[in-house]
C-alpha cells in the first residue's frame, strides 16, 4: 500500500478508531454573539507555501458540500489540490501551522461523527500522517493553534472546552471550559459570550478569544500562573458603549493579530490589533465601517496583514500600523483571499466543482484570471 491510497487508509483507520466511543457534540449554552466569526474559508502562509480552504460542490443540506485544501508552494504561481484523503470533509476544515513549513489539517465533525480526524504534512501536501482529536472542533477558523515549532496544540471545541496537547499533538488535557472561564474574574469582567478563537502568544502562552456582553471590552484571554486574565486590547473611548467580538486571533512571525468587530447592525465596524508581547501592549488600526454587510472571510497574511471579504464582493486589507485599503470589486464567487506569489492578492472563486484563481498585482486596478482547478467532487458520497 502506497501513495494517496495508503494515506486514505491510514486516515480512515484513525477515524474509525473513535467511532464506537465518541460522544455527541453539544454546543455551549451561551448568549447570542454581537457578530459572527467569518466562515472557515481562509488562507495561511508558511515558510514553504501559501494555503487556502474553501467549500465546493453543492447543497450542505444534502451533504454535497465538500471542504477542500489548496496550496501554492513558495516561489511558484500555481495552486494545487491537496485535501487529505479518506475522511469526509462536509463539516469543514481547519488549518494550523506547525512551523518549518509543516501544516496540520483538522476535519470538523459532520453527520454522525463527533470527533475530529487530524492530518499532518511536512512536504506541502505530498504525504499526510494521520492523527485524532477525540472531540469536535468548534466551527471557527481559529479552532486549532500550535506553538512556534508545533510542539503543543491548542484546540477550541464545539462544547466550549479548550484542550491542550502534549508534544506532537498527543496526550490532550483540558485547559479550560466555558463555564469555568465565564465564572472567573476575567470572564465576569468580559461578560463572556461565545468563545471564538484559540491561539498562542509568540512566547507560547495559550490565548482564547470571545465576544463580551460588557460594552467596550475586547475578549482576549491569556493563561498564566494557573489563571486566565484579560489581555486587551483596550479600546478608545468611542467604543466604550459598544459590544465587541474578537473574530480572528492568530500569531505568526512574532506578532499576534486580532480582528475585532465593534457595534452591531449597520453601525458595526472592524478593527485590527497587533501585539508582539502576548497582549501587554497593542497597536490598533483605524476602523472599517461594514455598512450592514456580512463579513464572509478574513485571511491573515505576512507582517500582520489581514484581508477581509464582505458579502462575497468587496474586500479591504490592512497592515500593521497602516490604514484599511479597499481592493477592486471581487470576481464572482470569491470565497477567500490569499497573499499573491509576488505581493498583491489571489482571489479564490468557487463555481460548483471548479475553482477559479484570480490575481491582483501590487497596486493593480483589476483582477486577472490566473488558473482554473477542476476538483473531483463525489456528489452523493456522504448522503
């Protein structure tokens, strides 16, 4: 047994290992969020490639939606399909960088599954090594994080727990539960709503993010000395009476980047925040009004950059210390953005089982067609 067939058998075996003993995933009973985190469609940059996740196929109600993983190796301009084989991906895919170009892909539960198969690659998806988290990951793009070098993992689960792994993603132990965090001094100061993200600081301190029901409070929590404490950012006075949700929380290149939504409805605005010291100090971007639009995707990039997609048609980017910059209107079907091979951005547009790649050169005024990938979606295979 070799190649992708062998990988498929290994991943399927890992999934079946827990089928008889996994318990049903329940969602945490928490207040409604002021704003919802973006979809799992996002991108990730490592030292050896740029990665992207998008959902393709057809109706989710008929289980014909299949989440796919793509990579564009460094120094190339061509994307390729590298979804780990052997496990149904209807529930979604989450990525985490393990350092040195290694990436872990985690499958969210779907249908009767209540656990999350894992797969790790060290060669840009050429081969995958199976693993297993005997619990269901939360439905947020930052449900899985790794320390620099990938020695430990932090998983945010669908039932509101946070679990920390031992070396190599083994020996998982509970780090926090929603109930315990909500009852803590930091949780009471926040008025804890939903947990929305998990990350590590550059120094390896576990971080959790949330929406807070107490106005003006940004729910970034850091774990130190056996307790959780609020780690900011502190928002300026115009936001003191507004509900705040942390939508994304990631760490790369020594910088932790947070994407915040402040306010609700047509008054909601996005802000980006950056910290290099685990949340002791933050720099804030200007705000980006949403004008009632829905945030459909948010993608972190090098140097603390962040690209956001609104209503699938409009996008803007921001870099640490700079203003938001609008991009030209997106190609139809754009699911997410990813940093381009020579600066600029790539737009990944989904049309059923076809992925169209559009490229925007740095400072360019229009998108140019760059590539098309036909994905072999097996409709009806998960029904």
